[in-house]
C-alpha cells in the first residue's frame, strides 16, 4: 500500500479498543499518577523509537522486513530523523536475556517508545515496563497489557487469510494444499489463520484438503524449507505459510508447484510459484501509536485492526499464474468483508473432529478469535 493510503486509512478508521485503560492527555513526559490511566507524552523532537526485530529487515522479505517497512512509513509520515529510530535486529524471542539486553540498550539510547515485534518478547517487555514507567512498551502479536504503559497490537489477519484461501482453492489441481505453520493448535494466532484460510478454500472448493506441517518456530529457515518439502511429497500443489521467511515459496517454485506467501509480497522472491501473499501494512499502527504519544493521547488500549484500517490485505494476484475468475471471487469476498459485515468466523463451523463451534446468526467474538481458537476447520489435517 502506498504511504498516502496508509495515512488516509489511519485517519478514516476508528481503532478497535479491546482491553486496557482509557487514554488521558498529559502536559509532560511522565506517567499519570492515577490508577489504570496512562498520560505519556513526548514532544516530536524528543521522540525516540526502539524496535526489536526477530530477524534482519535487510533480508528484503518476510516478517522483520515488513515490520521495518512500517517503521519507515511511520518515520516518513511524522517527519522523524534517522537518529530517532533505534533498531535491534536478530534478537531471538526464545532468549529472554538477549531480549532484555536489546530493550535496555534502546532505553539507554533514549528511546521512550519501544515496539517488540515478536511473540516471545512479551514477558520480558512486561517486566521491564514495570521498571521503566515513563517508557511506552508496545508488544506485537501477544495479549498482555499492564494497564499503564504496555499494550499489545495485532490485527484481523484472518480476513486476508480467507481471501488467500479462495485463490489456493481455485488453483489446486490435486485438491491437496499444504500449510507451513510456525506453531500448533495451542497457538490461536496461527490456528485461527489456518482455519480462516481453510474456510476460504472450502468456499470455492469443498473437495480440497489443507495439510498442515508445524515447525514449532516463528523463524527457522531450515525447518520451513523441510516442512514445505514434506508437504509437497504428500502431493500438495499449493504451499501456504505462517512463518517468517520466503523459503516455502522458494521450495514450491523449485518443485514446480504454487504457493501463498506471508508478511511481504513474495511474488518477487518466487515469481514462478507465488500466487499472492497475505501482507501486513504495519505503518498503519506505528504511525498512529507514535502520533498519539506526541499528542499525549496514547492510552494503553490493545489494538486489533483490520482491512478497513489499512493494516492488512493480500498482495495483487500474480497475473502470470492467476485467472480473472480468481480475481472476481477475491473482489466479491473482499466486498463482503468491507461492506457487508462478513467476519469469516460466522455461524456454525464444523471442526475436523466432528464437533461444532459458533451459533447460527452470530460470529465469534474478538477475544475468542485472538485467544480461543485451538481447533481446526473440517478440511484441515495435521501431518
């Protein structure tokens, strides 16, 4: 998305506030001395933003790259200098000591708002938020909120997953679609994305199955490659993914099958395979959050944006591999999401164990979608 579209989406769309505290305008850069309210404010020239990345944005594709593009969009939109952005790259989210070191280095460098982009940073950020009450801690993908100076942010990525499932369901010839998953059913973020994708597949191709291979790592290039190979060996001719690198797409291209990328547009990485990618436009959140700190309106509310906020979508379909009919189906589904109240997890949904979830005429609430989807849709099989 172009930067001007991101900014327009920010100004036009209201943020969904799930939990946490009410915002409170402040006159200084100190935490408000009242229960459950935040009043952190820093002048634009005093803002310093720290970002903790699990990978290296210089890789040019995938998770950390996409987050950094969002930081760059924020920087350009707000007119911050390069010296006001501190990046810590390749910080393992499975290493609390490394996470703490990176965050402390950001604070020592003068950062007053720190974005932790990966799930495993959550507990360390929570602990340090208590130690540094005048610093804004904003954690991506998790769920913790201390009611004072730490919130979390994520989005309705399941909306874009559903659209990409339509593409995969229409493209497959074997009716076997592979999905490289970072985590198993215990993680609602990953599982909900798989289910939304599978619901999209079933909407256009009820005969197709989705085979899932779990790597048990958010970032593991080798395991992501191996999982894709195993799924292709099972007969899958489309490889989707919830993992950080474009390796599943590269493996799909090498094997002569197709793929659905994630985080950034991976058509550039595997133009002979990638049909489309589920993509984030993180600048929509980063711009808003930093602007709120400047304005003194930042509360500690959790953020859960969606397509209407300009936070996420799928990339343009690969015209060399996709048909006009695919585009028409995607456009129809996007309109249902944006304009007709369709929320993907609507009505009664059948699991792969033969049970049901949800009720006729209702949709799953946000809390369930964020933390209570630990089941797989009826056409999903874990390998």
